[in-house]
C-alpha cells in the first residue's frame, strides 16, 4: 500500500469512526455552582463526576460563578444547562423581579437538595453582637451576583439599616476574600449564605487568636417574609459547628434547588435525576450537606418555582408527595 493509499484508508476509517466518537460525548453539560469557598462548588464537582460516569454520551463540567443570581442569569442566557440556586434567586428570576427585572428566566426545579443558612460572621474583638451594632462598621455583603448579596440586603433592610449610608465601608467579597479581610483587619464582619460547615468560616474560626462570633438574626424573618414572600424560615446552626463556636446561632435559612430551563428535554431531565438520586451517597461523602438530599425535601413549597414536568413525574414515582 502506498503512502497516499494508506492516508486515504486512514481518512476513510476516521470518517466511519467519527459518528461513534461523537456519540461518546455528544452531550456537554455545564453546571453553574458558586465560589470555591462555598458548598455549591464541591457538590457540583461531585455531581459532574457522577453524571459523566453514569450517563452514556454526557460530559459534565463545573463552572465557578458568583452564585445563585449569576447562575440564573447564565441559565437564561443559555451558557449553562444545570444550576445550583437558592430558591429566592430563582423566584426572582421566574417573576422578572429585582436583578431580573425585564428579563425573566423560565427556571424549573428538578430537585430540592439542602438548606442554605445565612451566616453573619464576625469576631469577638469587633464588639459586634447584633445587626444593629454593624452600623458604622466595615462589612462585606457577598460577591456580586450572589444570593448572599440579595439575602444580606433584605436582612439589612429588615434591621432598619441603609446599605448605602449606614456602613463605614461595604465591600462585595467572596467568602474566602471576606475571611482574609477580617484576618487582615480590613473589614469587621461579613455575610455568607451556604450550607454548613463552610470552609471559609472554618478557616476564620480556626485562625490563631480569633474567637468566632455568629450574629443571631432569626427575629427578623417575619419582616423579611412579609415583604419578599415565605421562602425564608428560621433555623439554628448548632454550637460546635465551627471551632470555638460555643452557642447556637439563631439565623435565617432558605432552600437550595437544582434547576434547568423549561426547554430541557424530559428524557435528559430523567437521566440526570436517576443518576443524581442513585449517587446521593457519593454526594454525601463529598460534603456533609449532601446528606440533605432526601425524598422528604422534595416539596413544591420548598422548590419555590415550578417543577420541570419530568422532575415532577420522577419524584412522584419515587414516592414523594410534593405537597
């Protein structure tokens, strides 16, 4: 066989093989998570591994993002196919409110995964013991595009403070950046909503010479829900969750969901849910909050936004009441 003939034969073989190669990874799924200091990111990595390994033809990848608001925006723009999101951000997206004004997104829940807890983080050295004490202090309200920022603004308003006038400085930092800024004496406190424990807060609590203080704020939940709807509820971060945390923290929580656009095909939603549900023990090994992915959490009220029809059918088949 001449060199030219061998090249022709190789080319023909490649053409014949190409459809099979394409089918080997014919579905690219980008998963929007959050910052590296939170819980979405490690859980997203675990989920991507499960989906890529168990769904033939799927290659799932993780995107680092600012958080829930950005995730819903990315979903609406078609830049990702699956998102982690706080319910409040997705409710705003569906209704075209707040950061989504004039640009609603047809977000559909496929699973309720765990509870996000608002952590108002400071140290005993600052003297801050309540949200009211934060007046005149230097704070961070979370990364731009994060649900932390949305939730922080709502809490600040409920506490009777003006986010633009009542602080000596207001930064927009990620949780890891916020922790470093507290260590360096650049800010006094920060807001961060996530599952617990979260690495950024653990880092601060474990720092030499630092005594962590988490500020109670559950008493403000009625004011927040009166204006923004019943997506928030009071919960407790038990003492001992973080190094040096000697008291329960009474705080405000919100559910987290996995969500897609309403246009995702039923078959794909079903495959994603089958693999995710079957791999829930693996997710629990990735992060403790993975244990929050239970059948009992699959409630329509907790999801906050409409179910994707295939997800609704899947959960009913598993025995969830959804009511």
